C-alpha cells in the first residue's frame, strides 16, 4: 500500500553553489535551443539563473513581442499544445501589442487552425485588433475560450461578443461545425452594457458552459420595479435596495448581474453555470433563479462564496427542488450555518431531498461555528443527514467545514461527546442508506473521537464508497479502531485522508495493522499528524494494581 505523510520537499542532493564574487559575471550553462524553447513556450523546468517568476515572465514577454513582429516566426509563438490549446498569457501580461503583432498572431494561428480547440488567457491586447478577432472567427475546431481580465476595455468586450455571435451563426448554418461551446469570463469588471452585449452573444451562440466566477459589475442601470417574486420570499416592500440588503449601490450592482446576463441564463443550451464569488445578494439570487427556470438543460450550478441570506436561500431551494436536469450543486462558503439561519438551512436541505436528479452536493462551510449553539449544530447535522437520506441517488457529498461537532463550552464534556456521537451516527446512517455515494468529504466538521467512531461504524458495509476524507477532525483510539474495522471489511475504499486529525502513535499503530487487511486502499494520507508521540491516555486495565496473592 502507498502511505503519504508530510515531509519537506527535497530539491537536489547538495547545497546550491555560492554566489559569484562581486564584479564577476555569472555564466549560464545551457544550449541556445533550450533557452529559445523556454522563451517561446515557457516549458523549461527552471528559469535561467534562478530568476524570479516576475522577471522571467517579463523577459519572456519582451522576447515574444520581438518575435511577434516577424510574421515568418509567428507560428512558433501560437503553436497549439498537444491537447489543442493555444496559451496566450505569456505575452498578454505586461506587453503592449501593435497592429503588426495582431497580424502576426493571425498568421500564426491560421497555420494550425484545424488543430486549435481552445484559446486560453485571451486578453484585450489582441481582441482590440480586427486581424486577431477575425482569426479567431476562422478557427473551424475552436470549442472553448478562456478570457483574461479585459480591464474595462469596451472595444475588447465588443470584439468578444462579435466572435461569440459569429461562431454561433456559423455553427447553426453548418451542423458539422462545432462552434464555441464553453466560455470562461472569470474575474471581470464589466459595465452593464458590455455585460448585456456579451450575454446576448452567449445566448445567440448557444454556449452550454458559462463560467462567470468573480465577475462583478462596475455600474448599474436604474433598478427595476419590485418583482412580485420578492414578496414570495418574505422580502420587504420598500424597494429593490431594501429587498436585496446592503446599500443602494451594492444592491444595484447585484441586480445588474442577474439582469444583464438574463438572456444567457435563459438559454435552452445552457448546461453549466458558475457564478462563484460574484457578490450575489438575496435579490440577485431571486432574479438569477427566476431566469434559470427557463434553462431546462442546466445540469451544473455553482453559487459558492456568495453571502446571500434567507431570501436568496428560499428562492434557490424552490429552484433546486423543481429543476428538471440539475445534477451538480455547489453551495460552499455561504454563512447560513454561521448565522443560525435554520429556516434557510431547512428549506435547502428539503430541496436537496426533493430533487429527482441531483447527484453531487458540495456544501462546504466556512470552518467556524458562528452563532450556532450546540443544539443548533445538532439540528443542522440532522437536517444534512435527512437531505442525504431523502436523495438516495447522491454520488458525491462534500460537507467539509460545516459545524456539526459538539462544543464543550457551557456544557459538560460528557454532554458534548454525546452530541458528537449522535451527529456522527446520523450522518453515517444517512450515507450508509445512500447506496450510490462514492465520495464523502467531512473535513473540519469539529467531530471528536467518539463522533468519528460513530460515523465510521455506521458506514460499515457500504457498497460504493471509494473516497473518504475526515481531515481536521479528532481521530483518537476509538476513531482509529472504527476505521480499522471499516478497512478490514470494505471492498471499495481506495482513498482515506486523515490530514491534521491528531493521529498519535497509538492510533497510528492500529491503522498500520489494518493496512494488512485491506485489498483496495491505494492512498492513506496522514500528513500533519503527531505520529511519533503518545496521546497521553492511560489504559485503565493496565493501570490497575496487580491483585495481592
């Protein structure tokens, strides 16, 4: 078996040579061809002379700028990789391109046009020039675009919208042509007009995968009239700003996101949408889910790291329960549990259970208890267990960082241990009843040794579980014994992660002995554990004095 443990990386077999004496030049021992290859593609393992990444990137960008000025050599710069990707980030960063560079880029791209399937890190420097945009339109096999931050360039946004719309029209006119199918617009700062134009182009191009993670709007149109939908979720009737929470500017920007992208969100071709870290508030979630109801093919929805509250959660719950094709949902990084928002948590948990299509649930927490009392934690664990039990077709469950574990503060240690055991048992029983779960992640859920033991004991006999991660919980002797018994009986587990779980020498020996009984485990990660130190517990039987003769 392969056992992974924390160890410092070893780079080389000796100390680095001393720096050259002052006044002498350092010699670079390498072939010119190697330097040329690194400067062209950035595939060389180390920067020359151990230079920093920033200097190396600047050197490569300057070199590529000079190379791009020569059309005869442009093919070397934009030659696609083996997977069909053309990576443009190397000379987009810190490089001021001219019309001649764009013409050279177009020429080089045309030489391998049939092999290019993805263009990555495409930025405003090239999009602003017509030759580059036309070259992108002419790529017959292009299916994916990854756009670097446009930096507020309206010309680049307009050019991108034109490329997307043209690709869609040509794909519809020629069914044998793939057309752009996936678009990544991460970490953009867009005005409302630019975003609306891009959304229309996405809808016209029938793009199925749209990643808007981190994208924000810098300006907003006049707020719309309050939709009747707001009243459904208990929002106040004082206007859009009040319904969305926060100040007027923040509310308008949140609404602008959903309003501007509405044509794309309503597309019948949309199958994957990622809007992580988009500062979506309650009102924005209401507008977003209202538009997505017209996207019957949506299978993946990522709304992680958005701090929406109860109103947004209720709107999202209604959507999840009724979505006809949703198979993957990511709700991670939302502070609902921290706020003790049990109404919202109940609605979302019931929606997961009511879904007839969901297979993957990622609902990682923030790793803190927040306002949840020990009783609130127990209620939240029961709600999560109920959702898993009701939706028996779940295959991936990630509830890492959710505060399920008990807290001894304000209560006896015995009471906290009992709550831990009940939480672990309810989660384990729920997963055990869900026969399709093959990946379970409960990292950092605050479970003590008894809670881990109860959880793992309930998992015994699961017929599909292949990946189990319990890192940053407390695994002592009881938890290790339960894991050992589980390893001896499982025929499916391939990966077990116990990183930073407080595994001491005694528990480690129990796990080590169990490795001889498992035929399937391939990875055991015990990084960041005190494996060589004792847990300090005294065995009661061994501590009893010997009976007098």
